[in-house]
């Protein structure tokens, strides 16, 4: 298999400009905005003051602005929230989801497509900072990503192909895997997937996130699962011997993500969701307490 690409119509783009753009985001999100550079993006989350998930985002350098790749449907609300935090900061916030699109290029050799020489003005591309197996993410003017990637030898593939890859690796995707105002970063892989910087200064929700990590308070985790039968609906409870131990999140085909109690991964043969057998897997990047491995 060569390099494939898929356009992610459910992802949008917000532009944050102004002289204070780096410092402004630094005080809000879970990762270190000073690490963003041309071709080098970060993955981060905006949290509630109580440390619960609100939005995930990639932050990429586009010259005079930082581009935030996030959920398209929730981008207007995120842009509005960021605008409320501006106060006296020299910052502009603009939802560009109507004029930009997001694509992913993946498969062996995807990173060789970089740099995107001759790309249209405003386009940026970077290796996914979570896992290199997830390939490249491309933010381009609307309608131009496919031509840009086809010209470099990549082949168009249905979005389900990328979804299967993401799900097999156990990587969450926005609010369909991380319920807003409920999910915790330490339950959701943000630590191992490079979505939190533990050395940076304060940001919203930092206290609970740090306490959860250092006190070992995590009792549940998002796991990739194989589904042996009809794919249960998102939110469907997962049971073991009649006791609820988790729930299904996003899925496609025979793959899904599921939030599971850590003790449930020790009894994978008895897990069912609505009569469908669920088999959890532990991805190689995940660090678990010894008792749960």
C-alpha cells in the first residue's frame, strides 16, 4: 500500500492572529504553544476550570497566524469562547472553516511528502504529533487538498480507511470520543499522545489534570476494541457478567473506541455490548498500572 489521503469534512480551522497569539493560547490550553514552529504542530485541549475536556485542537504555524484545527461543528462556539478570553491581549480570532479544509495523508512514506513545496498560499502540513503512524495533516484552502496530495502521488481513500487506522491505534477524535465537560485528559491518552506539557506554566484546568496524574487517580481509560458482530451505537453500555464496566464511543466496521474500567481489561472474554462481543486491546503507546496490564 502506498500513501493514501482522506479529506476530513468534520474538521475545521480557526485562525488566531496578533502579536500576543502565542502567549494568549499558552495560558489557555494543555500543551506548550512556544513549541509550535513551521512544520511542527502540537495537539492540545481546552478544558473547563474543573479540568474537564471542552475541545481538542492541533496548533500549527502559518506565518502571521496560528491555525487551530478542531471540530468543524463546534468551531464557531470555540472561536466565540476564545474571543471572550482576549481581554486586552493583541489577538484576533477568526473561524475559517468555510474557506479551509483538513485532509490526512497516511501509509508508508507519508512523511516523505513534506515539505509541500508549491502549496497554495495559506496551506500548512505537519506530521501528526500524537503518533507518526497517523501520517500527515494538511490544512489547505477549501477544495485544494485533494489536488495538492494527488500531485505528490497520494491516492484518494474513503474516510473510513483513515478511521479504521485511528481506531486501531486507540486515538480519540474530538467530542465523539471525549464527552465535553465530562472527559478527563488522563483517561483519554493525552499524556502518552503528547497532548499535555507538564513543565509549562498555568493553564485552565491544570490543577485537576496534574492531581489526576500524580495521585494515580485514573480508574478508566479509552481503549481500542474489536467488535465481533453488529457495531453498537455510541454510548452503548459494555457489561461483564451483567455489570456495567464501560461504554462504546466512536466506531466503524469492526473497530471502535471504548471507555473501560481498568479492571475490565483483565477479563476481556466476557465483555459484551448489546449482545455483541467486545475485545479490548492495549496499544503499544499506552502506559497502564501493572495490575491492569
